[in-house]
């Protein structure tokens, strides 16, 4: 059951036909990916990190008397073309199986094909036929699963929930907002550029003042640590590589992620924070 308000533009996949053979092949591929991830050092460490971090207690407080919260996946990408998309979807599905508080999963990405939709539905995911552009109001506790999504989507989500009773229901798993903003503001000393950034990121900037972010610890394999930055692009295509590259694929797919919960005070204070952050931004 949907626990949030859905509004947006009606959407339908562009392709007209479903190839049954492609559906079967992709479903096998997804099942293999889910099983590989479940057995991987990444997933074991992910579970340990979650259980030992303050975020697990925050979720219990967020749920209150409810037993589960809905998961909404935005920007998953093409699971038929992109290994990162397959891995990220696999993580969401494993969370539903292994984390008792995760309820039904809804998915939207405007690039999904009919074949991919069939596979998603076979994995017990509900595909949305409305492009919300991230503007989902959380009437009840809702997890938004958004690894490596554009920061503008984060801003839309926060704007749609810019009231204490709504924002306190929002729980985001996605890129570290601190890291996102640091990257975006590098070299943006020009005041004209700041004026461009404010309408797109104003709510993200203001929410930083009452965001509780819990970064995922970098995961190491065999004692080695990846020190270079990994691209956040969803465009890394499947290459038919063997499982020896699975670790690298995990690093690429889950780099720089964090859990986010919000502790807003009052609507008046939230408005003042937007005004204050805007003033500071243009006076730098």
C-alpha cells in the first residue's frame, strides 16, 4: 500500500514489444547478480555496518508503532545495460528479504524498457507509470533508495516535503550530500554561478543544517583499499566479465553512499534557514 502522495506526469516505456527470450535471460542474470551480491564481502560488511550504526536505532524511532516502511527507488538506470544498476537493484531486493522493516518496493526510471519492467515485476517490484521527478510527499515513514542519483532529484524530494511533519518521515539512502556539495561548489566562486545553483539546490543546502548523515565505511577486499575516486555514472555497461571483477563492480556501484535522516524544528525555522543559507551563499 502506498504511504505517500504520488503526483507527476503520466509515463510509458518507449519500446512497443516485449521479447520473452530477453525477459528470461535478464531475469536469470538478475538472479545471478542477487546471489553473487548476497555472498560477497560487500554485503556482509553492509549488514554489519547497518546493525552497528546509530541509523538502525533511528529507523526504529522513525517507524514508531509501524512494522515496515515502503521503499521508493528513483533513478535505478537500465538493468539490461548497466552492471551498477543491476547491483544496486540487487541490494534493494536483498534489503527487503533480510531487513524486516523494509516493505514493498516501488521503482521508477524514465529509461526503463518493457523487458526491464517485466523483470522488475517478477522480482516483486511495483513499477510506477508516473514521473514524479522525485516530488513524492512522505505521509508516513518512507525510504528513498537513490544511489548515485542527480542531486537535483534530492532537492525536488526535499522541496516536496518541506514541512516538519513530512520531512521527518523521509529516510534517504544515496550519495553523501556533503560529498555531493563539496564537488559541486569546487571552482564556483563566481556569484553568477551561485545564482544559478540556488533554485536547483536551495533545499539541499538549507537541509544540511538539520540533516543527520551516516556515511558508509569504505569496504576493503583482501586488505587493499581503493584510494582513487570512482565515477558515479550509471553508464558503466555490462561487459561479460567473469566474477573476478565483481569486487571492482561493487566499488563502482556503491562508492560514497550514506544514510540520511532529518530533524527539522518548525516550519518557521526551516524557512529562516533557507533565507539564511541564501544570504550566506551570495555573500561568500
